[in-house]
């Protein structure tokens, strides 16, 4: 019989392998899983409790905020602001860092999160999810509130990252470095159970995921690479694009292949424009893929080595199976 391991047991056993651990990160992640359960419950009944539609506001990137965006944001903040583990938070939905209320203790970690990735697809009942990344504050011995500088760290320095997909089943994918594991929520038990142990991305896949509506605005290397994937020489590959990064990368992680969101050259013909946010999307997802044996690149360097210049810094990203990304880079650099 397959062993039953809850995410709580998993975290406690992982902590036991590090004698120097204080348990703060374990308790932080434990609190986060409760927030995810609360969000799962509302996502599954959104139509019944009038959580579909727009909330009548915009986030700092100028995008419309949905009612579920706001619910997910508020749930995570309320769950995480009083545990004593965090010195501050940052969210895709907020222009500035989220401070810990003065009546609560501050801890040695920061939390950056996208409360509901893919939320523009909510009304169409498409899978959405939550993405998060955890850093240590720059000075672990410091007391008091954290600063923006504590959040603006590269994904290479993450101590933990993960995402939750709210789909046909709700799944938490988590890494604290060295490996990636997946936990599926059992609604009957109300527990995340280990279902995908030590996920490893295939070296090469047969699926590519990209918004081809932007093809006229890509750089020449990206355009030639996607044309190659559709040629008999390459297989051809199958195209799958959901339009929710978390769902597209999740599929890529399990099945292999490549997910692309390159720069587009619509308005700025010289520098181009990137879509995905480093702190809340590209960084944590790139960290997960690389811990599972894959690659995440901007085309110029690893996504994990980019230091955010501000809270809503955007980057291009190509991520997935190492052989697929290597082929992309050969086209991008003009070597093929």
C-alpha cells in the first residue's frame, strides 16, 4: 500500500535532517498550507458565493483585480501577518511591501506571492493558482520590520518556493532546495498528502507552450525556434497553451517540454517588453523547475540570477526540459 504522508509530517521530517533548524520555516510553511485550503474552498464555490467577476480596482501593473484575487490576497495576509515568522510580505496586487502590524512580532523571513495567478481566466473556469517564494531577511539578527531591500533578492537565494494549482484537484508543489515534491489535497480529510515524490522533469519533452498570438512581435531567434518545433525535423511538437502560467508550467514540469514567454517588441522596438513578474511568477517558478532538473532562462542568463530592481520587475522567461531549453538558446543566440 502506498504510504500516506501529510505535508505537515513531511515538513517535520525534513526539519529533522537539519539539526541547526529552529522550526521557524516549518511553521511558516504550515501556516501557508492553511491559507491554501481556505482559498481552495472559495475557488471551488466561487459561483455560489458571488466571487466571480471584477472587484472594481487595478493592481500596480494596471490589470483588473478580480474578486477572487482580492479574497486570496486578504486570506494570505491575514494568515501570515501574526505568526512571528515574517518581517514583511510583498504581493503582485500591492504597490509597496506589506508590513507586519506593529502589535505582532517580526521574524527572519520574507514572503513574496501572487495570490491568484491566471485570475483573468476565472470566469471561464480555467485552472488558477497561487505562487510564492520565501527569502531570509538580509540581516537575520535584525529586529523589527523588514524593508523592501529584504524582498528584492534573486531567486537563487530562495530558501523555499512553491505553487498551488486549484484545478480538477488542488495540488501543492514545494521545494526547500535540492528536490521538488507534490501534495494533493484530499477534500475528505482536509489534508495535503504526498502524491508526487521527488519530481524530476524529463530531459526533453514533446510539448511547447507559448502565446503564438504574439509571434509577429518576437525576436527572430524565438520565431525561428517555434517554426522549428512545428517542422517535421522536430517531431513535430504538440502545442498546449492555457494562458495561466502556473498551469502551463505545472504541465511542463510533469510531462517535459518548454514554456516560453519572451519579450515582445510592440511599443518599445529597441528594448522590448517583458510580461511576467520576477518576484511573484518567474523567480519562484524558475526555482521549482531548476530544483527538478530543468532550466529557467531569460535568454541571456538564468532567471534565478536576476536581482529585482523593484517590486514589480518583469523578465522574459523560457523554462522547461534542459535539452529543449538548450535548443531554444541555440536559436536565440543565432547558432542555428
